[in-house]
C-alpha cells in the first residue's frame, strides 16, 4: 500500500519536489509540531522519523514558497519576499534588513 505524494512548486524560484504532508503535525514524525502549516517530506536519508520542511504558503498572497532565503522569510508567519517587501515598514528593523539584503541578492 503506497503513500500518496503530491508535488510542491515554489511560486518564486519554481523549485519542485514531491511532498508527503501539508500541515503542522506530520503523522510520520509524531513528536514534531511545526510553527506553521508547511509542506513536508520524509527525509530519505533518515532511518528514524526524519523530515524535511520544504516550504509553506505566503500568509498574505497564499502562494507556495520554499524556505530559501531568496524566496521567503519567516517572522511569526511565512511571507514571500515580494509581500515582505510591500509591507517592509511593518516588520522589525532586523527583519527589514534581512529582507532588503535578500532582495538585493535575488536575481531579477
């Protein structure tokens, strides 16, 4: 009996990978509770109950974004860099600096 997998695609960088679960409590890692609803895959290199968090949905535009610094930032919730840039003044100064730095490093 095979487990169903679905495809995650980052709306920013187009990174694409199969995932096993979306949510905060992966059934294959019962001791783990994530701080956000996330796309999760089983770690293929783990013999235990390892997992890899791939990304989440932007809390503003709802587009799926990977966890890469060039695609998203997490501050209480996940934000794609475009939405974070549009709301930059609403973030603390440290997050503003991080977003600005990541935007400068992102190819247009």
